[in-house]
């Protein structure tokens, strides 16, 4: 009976992630967006067609938005 109560208590605690883990996840996502932005900027420097440049500019703008809200 005691073991079942301990396991039930651990299950509830394990369902919520500690704030530190949430922060780690947020920083991981932000770093991923930053790296994707660096890549998109490098691709933009090499892009020659207008359509490709426009697509990369939109991508960079979207990534900037994600970075600012993360």
C-alpha cells in the first residue's frame, strides 16, 4: 500500500516539468532558431534569383519573430 502511494505521488510530480527544464528547452529552441537564421542569411548572400531571395527574406523575418518571442 505504501509503495503504491509513493508511486502515485511520483507520477504527479513527474507530470510537471521543473522550471529549470522549461528554461533549458526554451534556450534550446532559441538557439535552434538562431542557427537557422545564420544559415538563411548565408544562403541569402549566395542566392541569385529573385524568388529564392524573397523566400529567404521571409524566412529570416519569421525566424526573427520566433527569436524575439522565445
